[in-house]
C-alpha cells in the first residue's frame, strides 16, 4: 500500500501497516508532519473527511446533500440528477415543504436512492463575493450538519454547493466546505464526511485546498 505525502510516494511500514492495508484508498495528509505522524494518525484515527470522485446519487451513505433552489421543486445539475434517481415521490415530499431560504436546509427521505435521506440546501448565487456569499455558503454546510445530527445521520455526502450553475468559485467553495467539514468532524458526531466531485480537475482543487488548510483527508 502506498502513502502519498507532499507529492512523494513512500512505502508504509511498522505497526500501522495492517490498518493501511485494510483501506482501499490513498491516505493523504496535507501540510507538514513526519511519516510517523501519518502512520500514527492512520492507525488511531482514519481521516473522517474524504474527497471522492463520482456520482453522488449512487452513494450508500445515511444522507446525501442536494444543492437545490429556493422552490425545492427540482432543477438542473445535481438537483435534477438526485430527483431523477430518487423518483417522483421525492418531488411530492419536497412540494409540501414550502421552499427553503438561501443558507438553510431541509430534509426528506431518499426514496429510490441508496441514501436514507436527502438534505436539501440552497446555496447563494455568486455575484462578486461582497453580497454575503461566503456567510450564506458557510450557513448551508452548517445547517446540513445540524439537520443531519437531528436525524441521527452518521455518514453524509456533499456536492460542491453553489459551485455549478450558481457560479461560486470552486477553490473558495472547497475551502469553505473543508473548514466546515473539519468543524463537524471535530464534534465526533459523524463517522464519514464525503466531499464529492464529478471530475478529476474539481477533485484536484479540493485536494489542493485541503493541503492549504493542512487537513488530514482521504482521497479516492
Ligand atoms: P448550484 O446551482 O448550487 O451551483 P449545480 O448542481 O449546478 O448546483 O452544481 C453543484 C456541483 O455539483 C457542481 O460542482 C457540479 O459539477 C456537481 N454535480 C452535478 N451533478 C453531480 C452528481 N451527480 N454528483 C456529484 N456532483 C455533481
């Protein structure tokens, strides 16, 4: 098994090897620290935050987050994909929720999805960064974690909220997603926090943001 650290690839060794071999992914600790730190960290505390590439609608986690719009009546992008995969029952439940304000989050069942719940949140539309966008996006992530806690959600997957049609710069969005995920990871209430990217370039932006913040994350 290989451990990637600061762009260097080194062979794992020592007592942590078994733990590392059990994991099918690369463990990646951004920032400073020794090889021993990495092995110790992996042995005692595997990274809770995962930066993964894939389709969020296919994930078997307790809850997936939807980057919805204020109506909660479906739309394009990840919203459309989630509604298509969950089936028409999702739209029926959403229609009874009375919409959602920007920065807030509401929960529904997951219906035909592998995920038990969908947490719908409405991110800000990017204007120039001086119209409260960062506070609103931070609020989205925090409200999703709050709602998740209230429903006993332990594993949760997020798309890059607002970073598609709503135009939020991906790098800034990634830094915010990672910071709030780290807060939630510190609470001890979550076993896995997945930050899901559709393509490799977006995943790379998340990796670099994790490196900048020196956060321990798993990348796969
Ligand atoms: P918003 O309107 O909040 O910007 P979008 O759906 O347009 O929401 O995009 C949010 C992010 O979700 C974008 O980075 C987009 O590439 C990504 N995305 C779209 N579909 C999926 C999917 N099926 N799984 C994971 N991410 C997705």
